[in-house]
């Protein structure tokens, strides 16, 4: 029997230690630990990796601390466009949605695409109509808005730099990672006791992005990938670079074709390939043997993991 394990992330980015209170950090750690525990329980009860990652990402979407679902970032035009993907490593089935503004939990819509549609990726109004027909809760476009994200957009609009990488560290809302230089995508990867792998990724994208822009998160192979033969991967960071490097699939390819270990393949993708194209971010990955890797080249990444019979580990910074 495989040693089941779940890992999650709540995005990578720059640290603003000045803005971090012990309470705030504790809050993040508690939320991460509770979500890992929920996934761990599903796996301990013999549940599937697919169910564990779906539930973990749904909970991350519901938590406004993270840029997915409630608390998603704003586009340049002050709207929200959400993306999500889920992949079943057992069958290579994929479900994804992109550019949706009225689906409360994009990961649940992605799961419905996986289960109930002949397609793998639905966008915009078509995706929303499909989700509604599948019984998912529609929400008003401003459901996702929070004052913190709106302030973040205003700072981005007034800065020289286009997306997240601009000066604004001093104006954080007590977020341990500088919210203006944080990629708050969420994701989960898991191996279940039956030896099946699954991955899911969900995001509001990047603050100040152009309307219609789609990042790596809903694209299998870029921001999300799972195959029982090798690995399950969920990414966070500069979406354009993760697409150009086919980051998630490249981890699997290096393991399959070059015989690399999980640690070697994930380090190569994040520290060599993504870095060479000036991409910032990280990924979480579990392999078919239940090994875990959580590399990032940014200053921090919200992350946590637990084997089914082990302690829950959570961390934010490089040195934690
Ligand atoms: N990768 C996401 C995107 O480009 C952003 C993130 O990771 O927060 O849409």
C-alpha cells in the first residue's frame, strides 16, 4: 500500500517582515494546518487523491487570505477573472475553467468539467453556464472583492511596473508575504493509499492583469499536472514563465525520460529553467513513492504537507 500524502500551497512571493505580526503569521499557519488536516483525513479514510485535492483547494478558495475564490485579485479594469484546473493521475483526465467571474468555487467547476464534460477546458460565459447547469452556486461578480485586494490594485495602477513586482511593501495589510509581490494562487497535490496521484490549482491570477489574460494555473502541463507514472505538481508564480517552460510537465518529463529524482527534477525546473527566464515562484510535488518536494525561488511560499500517519508541517519562509 502506498504511503499516502498531501501537500498544499497558498502562493509564493516576497516577504515583508516589517508588516508581519506574530498573530498574523499564526493565523496563516493555523489555516494551512487545518486544510492539510482535512486532506489528511480524507486520505486516512481511504479516500481518493482526487477528492483530497478537490477539498483542500475548495477550502483554500473559501479562505480570503489566499488569492483564489473569495479574496481573488483584481484585473486592470477592476473585475475578477478566476482560473482553475484539476488532473487525475490515474486516468490523465483533466478538468479546467478559465476567465470565470461568477463561480464561487472554480475548483468544483473544474472537477465537473473533468467528470461531466467531453472537454478539458471551458472559458468565460460558457464555463459559467456549464457550472450552473451542474448545480454549482453562482455568485455576483463582486463576491470575490475585498478591500485589501482593491487597495492592492490601486497601488499597482499607480506604479511603473505592470503586474505584481512593484514597490509597495510598506503598505501591506499585515500579510507576511508582501501582498503586492505575492502570487497567491493555491494548489494541492496528493498520493492516496491506492497509489493514485492527483493535482489541483486555482487562482485569481495577477493583480492588474489585462482582462482576458489567462495564466498557467488552468493549463495542464504548465501550472498543474498529475500522472501515476511519475508525479503530481501544482505551481505558483509568474504564470507566463510557467507556461513558457511547461513547468509542471517538465518535472514529470525529467523523471520519466532522464530518470531524475523528484528533488532533482523539481529543483531543475524552479531554480534553473524558471529562474533563467526571470520567473518567480515555486511548486509543490509528490511522486508515486510518496516523496514530497516544495521548492521556490521567491522569498517565501505558504505551504504545508502531511503523510497520512505523520505530523502536519507548515511553513512560510525559506528558513522555516
Ligand atoms: N501563476 C498565477 C498566474 O500567473 C499567479 C499565482 O501563482 O499567484 O495566474
